[in-house]
C-alpha cells in the first residue's frame, strides 16, 4: 500500500504529492483525508494523504514509510481534497495552504487520538480485551498492532474514534451522578441526626430513585454541596461517570421556537422559483430592498431542504450579524443549527465542527470559513449580503466564499442563493446575462414605506458658522426622537477619537514610525495608535519637530462623536460599537441585546452596524460623513459608498413606526449619494457600469493585483520592475499591465510595498506566467527577504 502525501512545507518545488510506503500495522486504518507524520529530509513533518494506490513509479524498496497516523478517521472527505486542488489553481496558492484552511484550528493543536469503548467489553473480540483493561479507552499508538481489529469494531460501532486535545480545547466532560435504583438501600442507610445536608439529600434521592443528574444540576436542585454528594456516594447510594458534553456558544437570550410567517406575493414567487430548482446547481441572485423579507425566504427554503433529508449552509459577512441570525435560525430549527465564526473560542469551534462531521446538525450559520463545513449531503448554500468584501480571504489562500459556494453546489447538485439589497456589480451583471437567475423583491415585507432620506450639505453648515459634527437638522431630529422614546442609530466609518494630530505652527502630522500612515488619537487610553501595525505612543504635549504647543486634533472618530453627543443630549444613553468596544468575546451580542431591550437610546458605530440589524423602535438613522469611503483611490469607492448608505438607511422604519435618515456630506451631488437616497439600484448600476467600461475595470475586465514587499526601498522597486518586464514579455498585447508603482500605503510595519495590476478579458497564458513568476521568486528573490503575493480578482486595489 502506497500513500500520496502533500507535506506541510510551503515551497514551490515541494507543492506536489510525495509517495510514502504505508507500514502493515497502519494499513487497515489508512484512508485519504487523514493527516500523517512523515520523514522529510532529516525531520518529521505533517502531511495530508490525498490518494492511496498500489504501485509507485519509484523503487518501492527506497520509499520511506509513514512515521505516524495523526488521525484514526479522516478529517477531510474526498470532496474537500478535490476542492483544495481547485483552490490551488484558482487562487494560485500552495495545496497545503488550501488543505489547512479547511481544518478547524483546534485540530492543528497538540493532541492524541484514542479508541473509546462504546459497548460492554464482552462484545469485543478477546484479542482486544487486554487493551481496554481498567480504562474505557486506549491510545492509538498503543494499539498499532491491532488496527485491523479496531477498524472492524469501529465499523460496528462498538469502538469509537476520539481526539483528546492536550490544550484548553479538549473534549469537554461533565460529571454525572447516577442514583441507586434500590429504595430499600436509600431508606436503610444510617446517617447521623446532625448531618442535615446528608438527610436532605437522602430525601431527594428517595424522590428520584434510579435517575441520573449532572453534578452541578444535582447540587442546585437538591440544595447541597459536592462533599455531601461524595459522602452518600461512598455509602453506596450513587456512583459517578464522566460524559462528553458540547460547549454551548449560544446566546444571551432564551430562545423560543417560532413558526414560519406568511409570505407576501413577491416572496412566494421567489420561494417557488428556488423550490422548483432544489436539485439543480442554479445560482439565484435575490435582489430585495432593505426590509423586504429575504431572511424569511432563506428560512422557509432551508425548512424544505431539511424535509428532503439534506443540509444547508448559511453565510453572513460579519461576526456582528451572527448573533441575530443565529437566534432566528435556532427559533426555527432548534438544535439542528451549528454556529461557526471567529468570535468562538477554539474549543467551541472544535465542538461545532465535530457536530457537523458527526451529522448531528443539519444547518450551519457562520462567517466565511463556514463554507468548508464538512456536510456530505448539501441541499442549499446561502450568502446573505453577498456584496460584502469580507467574503474574500485576505491572505493565502485568497479564496472568495461565493466561488467556493458555486463549486460545491456543482458537486452536490444544489442551488446557491446570493441575497443583497445592493448586489455587487459583477453579480448583477451575471444576472443580467442569464448566468444567475434574478429574483426581485421591490417592496418591504410589512408594506412599510422606505425611510425618508434627507441629504445635508455640510458646506452650507460651515458657511452658517456651524462647526459641530452634527448639522442643525440632525441635532433637532435626535432630540425629537429622544422625546418620543424612540431609538437612533448614528453611523461613522472611523474608530478612535480623531483621524490625526497636527501642529498648527509647522504643519507636522504625527506619523507611525513603521508605516506611511498618520497615527490615530484614542481618547479612552490617551494614546496615539497605528491601525496597521499596532504601534502606539502617548499623546505629545508639544510638537516633536518645532516644540510648539499648538498641537491639535483633526478629523472625527467614534470616541469623539460619543463625547459630542454627551454635550448635545446629556440625558441620552449611548452605546458605542466599533473594533475597540467589541474586542472581548460575546461583546457584539451584549451590545446588540442591550440596544434591542431598550437599555440605550442611541447606537453609535462603524460599518458593523450598517447591515442586518432589525429593531422595531429605530426611527432615525444619521450618517455623519458619507464621504469617508467615497474619495478613496479605489475603483470600487462609489459602489461601496452606495452600498453602505443604502444598507444603513435600511435600518430605519422596519416596523410600524416610520423611519427617517439624514446623510451628511460635502459632495451632495455625487451619483452614489443621490441614488442611494431613494434606493435606486438600477440607475446606479447603469451609471457605475458606464464608468467601469470607460476605465476598463470589472466586470468588463478581470483584475490581478501582484504585490512585492521588502525592507529596502530600492530592492523592492527593482524586483517589481523586473516582475513587470517579465509579465509584459509573457502576456499578450491585449492584456493591460499597470505599474509597477508604490502601494497607496507605501510602507507597513517597516516593509515597503510595490504593486502592479494586470487587467485582461481573456489571457490563456496567465496561469503559466504566474506559476513561472512564483518559481523565480521562490528560487531567487525569497532569499533576500522579499515577499510576493498574488490576488486574483481583488476586492480592493489599495
């Protein structure tokens, strides 16, 4: 038996399978998708078995044997192994990177694999009895001689494969107390008259003869302490066992089961179209205005999929959306729902992943990485807010969850639903061409009108002498809402207190010493921080250049707005939601549930509050500066601004109370702002597409962004120049190559960054040219400390 293994060494010549002999003692268990330790050079490295075969083109006698099996059951199935190869081609990454991203972080920790007894020892063959002896488990390496027998028992279910992780992320065990089933024994036990706790527990035992309780629950219900339980157990009235338990990453609120809502005519039409395609690989673009009831369509379609005995993946773009979405899903599907996102502890992630692998759940709700949920019988994949850039992974492998979803849908013959009020231009263009099927929801589900949007020209406010960050109209509207006990959402796309600190005498702006970016002032900690490399320093009292004390804060951040609000409406209860206030585990849920319960009047936040929030009492939304994303040097700037304004406006007036929105801007005439006012997507699409056609950007062209970094400026510019020349000679004249040029932020963490953009419609030589470029980089440039990254179809070119 010979195994093809992809080894965990990220180097170009090694990015291929290597043949290893499978020792006889491992042969019964060895399968593709398992991780192994193999000798490589003069060390042992981790690898993934991708194929098992009988012959090798190399001399079998010279093949090195596998050193150790890291798993006793595969962690990746055949579909995931195939997907890794597809990702390697699509995202130009190493196959090992693609394989690693599919395995939960907890399994990358140190752990031991074990065989656990799942039946009476008498049911096992006699040869296995010595292995279990006094314990109900045996470590896998201790049982290498009987792997064949263990495999047979695993197939029968009398033995289970288990992973004991030797970190905090091990299997969670709970202590169970089993009360004796003999009433007589309980009654006849002798207990001293002054042992009141024991007498109390004896009474409890008499009422619950033969029952089992979790130790902590028994202490609560019987009103006794653990030593009391131990004392009666020693007298033979109870015995203990430990039982595996899943950590519960569930939410702060109690969840009640809810039934499906009645669909509107528009929703019914969309639902019927999807339902009739449940066993096809169709991709639907569900384009519904904010509040049009897209989530209800998701829930009812999933219910249909579950009835057919299949499974569903529901992706949301941000961790802040997961709590609300999870509650809605658990209300419908109860314990059939697993949650996967970055806010969970490693142990919680591991438990949720095991529930999926063991087919104990049918629905996964989570962020980008949940697309790799190891379901065997997928019936539906949904991407909510499909336009979001967080569906794209920033580092290798740079995959887009939408592309992976469509690939998996083809494997499982199931539909994909891409839902959004503001679809990405690429998706809408595909729907117009008939590649995707377009389903439109033009009205809100409860027939409420869209909120009334007022665009406030901040230039006029300045002319009239208002230097505050709140226009007169918005300030008045906030006071009105507070008087009526309604809630307000204020949106600003900047955290911190001020954007930068400037000396008014010499014009010096405080810069990060490691990056070409100004430091941001954080009032709470009285520190200047870099949001790129994490550098921070105390706030200076004088200018470091001219020593003047005329040093001032410019720009606005969420902390500063919070302070201004305290002056504007001193009695208002304000909750701030940005990266600084949501660092701790569960912080998103706490803030949102407090706001939902009416414990605050104003929710102030960055873009994490712009979408998905659904609170009936929000009647006013204020956008403090609509220009933050508009003037970025990025071809998607107008699209992102339009999407953000439409999404944040959609938080108002979602129930009975009508909503109002104030958008403050210095460029009120820009089409992204004027068309977002009335949520006019089609006119925006037409105008933005004309701009993209004229400048040659997606969806008319494909784009590749190639970036070089190095600690020395001349070295990195030299490499970037060589790379661009190399590509110009290899690619066809129709392909446009822009650059090389310094990146927008030219230095991050003391590394200079240069990039070049490739724009093409059809370039057959591209894949080969990029592979060759990586080869040159791996053989020459990497030795000098340079890094190269290739981003196919980037979400931003900054």
